[in-house]
C-alpha cells in the first residue's frame, strides 16, 4: 500500500509533527484557529528559494490581516535552516525572520504530501521537493494547492489574491472573475434565482448580454 497522500481540495489536511527552525511542532496545535500556508522548497542555500522566503517574511503582515500563518519546508536540517535564515535576512534586509521552516531532511513529509520532483535530484542523488503550496483553512481543510517547478519562483501576490477570493466567497454568494482583485466587481453565483437578487444584492447587479440570450453573466459590486 502506498504511504502517499493524494490530497484534493476539500480534504482534511493530515496533522503531522516536525522539527522546525523554531523547535518541534504539532501542525494542528501550531495552526491554532488560523489558516496556514505551507510551502516547500527543494533545498537550503538556493537562490530562488532565498528570494521566496524573504518575500514571505515581508508579506507576514498581509498574511496576518487574513488570519494566515506561513510555514516553509525544506529538505535540510534545522542547523542548516538556522544558518540559511541569516542569508535570507541579509538578502531581504530583514531585522528578524518571523515564521518557521520545517526540517524535512529525510523527505518524510515530502513523500507523505506527494511533493517530490523526480526531475530535481539533490546532492545525495535523491529527488528534492518541488515548490508546492498548500493553503489550509481554520477547519484544517485543504483549500488550495499549486505545484511549481523548481526553476520558477512563486508569485505570492497571486496566492494572497486567491486567499482574498476564498475568504470573500466563503461568506457571500458571489464568485470572482478572471484576474479579479480585492475591491473589484464579482459574479453572482449561478445558483441564485432572479427573485432573490434584490434581497441578496441591494447594490444591484448588471446582466451581460450574450448571443445565447442566457442571463447567466451577472456582475455585482464586491459585497461588504
Ligand atoms: C533555487 O531555489 O534557486 C533552485 C533550486 C533547485 C533547482 C533550481 C533552482
């Protein structure tokens, strides 16, 4: 039987224990009641990863506003992470480093969460992790997963954008269109009946005319 998890959106994200640059954690306890973004790295002391970890450190206030705790994972030891953090701080002109990095030097979590990239082989001849991103909500449900190749650094503005959309659409009966940004018009959910519109969308809606004559493209200002 495979030990790998093949996680889908909506699945409960499994708990785990790990050594991190901030000490031993139980993932669920560490999350408390917040959301989490868990993002993996191929290895310490690598250039693209250094830019990413420094970017996330700068974005911690943005994650905090959204009740999200970041946690990184890299396939090296805690000792290695602690040394690398000094480089990350220097690269990003950071006075401190404000989130943990999991030490997955035995690749246990990389295997468990199916994050190994067979095309990226480390110094020891074993595959490294790809750049996986998991966003887990406060009910420990997996809400978003994205896999990037090792040679492409992530766009964390995009990840914040998706988090904004998820946190909005959890509470309001809208979906967000292509390239939407927080504050822009949203789409009324297809399941909403015309008769419920005045009650649900007091700021009004605009229906876009299309050749089919079907009235399904309904825009509304972003609900408060
Ligand atoms: C990097 O983080 O720079 C990197 C790591 C593995 C392969 C390619 C780039």
